[in-house]
């Protein structure tokens, strides 16, 4: 149900992303790291290690829905859907398209909703009574990761790695 008093969260179907509707202040800053903190204790850290960008989110025990798009310009090349790879890992997923790899690691329960779930249905006639997978309703090439942290100290780690 819609809740107009909830600001950005008024629409329950909205995908707010990593920074959602909280205001963050600078907590620490160095040459290779930036850490921000919100009033509720949630933190976002950004760290460069020479090869990758690491993003760490500590959510203050609040569910997070994170939209992800890797290199959207690839969709204009032939066979791009076959080059898009999603691999399930023990505590998250690895995503790869072209020369970019993203590693998602989390503490808690998570679900990755992938637009590729609908590919088998595209060759079939449309059926309004068919149960389509959740990824069917995402615009290509958007993925959505939903995360329910175990505790206020749980972390989500995102690594952006260019492939060698």
C-alpha cells in the first residue's frame, strides 16, 4: 500500500538503492578510503585498492533493495545476452559482462532478481495467466538484489573489478 508520508519509500515497489532516503555525513576520509554514516548508524565505505573499488554497506538492520546495471551499452551488440554471466557463490553472487566483474558478498539472506529469468518465455506466446518470474518485470539489463541483514552489524560488500 502506498504511504505518501514516507517520502521516497511511499511506493512499496520503488527500488531506492544503496543510499536510499537517508542523509549521510562524512565520518572518515583518507587518500584511498571514504566512510559516511547516517543518523541511524548505517555506514557506507568506499575503498580503492589499486585494482578494484570496494563498497561496504552496514545497514542498521534494515532491508535493502539494490538495483544493478553492468555496462548497459553492451546491450546494443549482438549476442550480449549470452555474454552476461551470473554465478551463485556461497555468500552472494559474481556478475560479469565484458571486461567488468562485480562481486556481491553479504551477511544475511539475499535474493538476486535477474532479467535473464524471462528469456525462455520470450519465444512463447504471451499468456496472461502464466506466472512469470520476478525478473520478467525488470527493464533490461537491470538486476535487483534484495538483502535482509542478520543484525545491525551485518555487511554487504560490493567489489567492482576490471578483468585482466
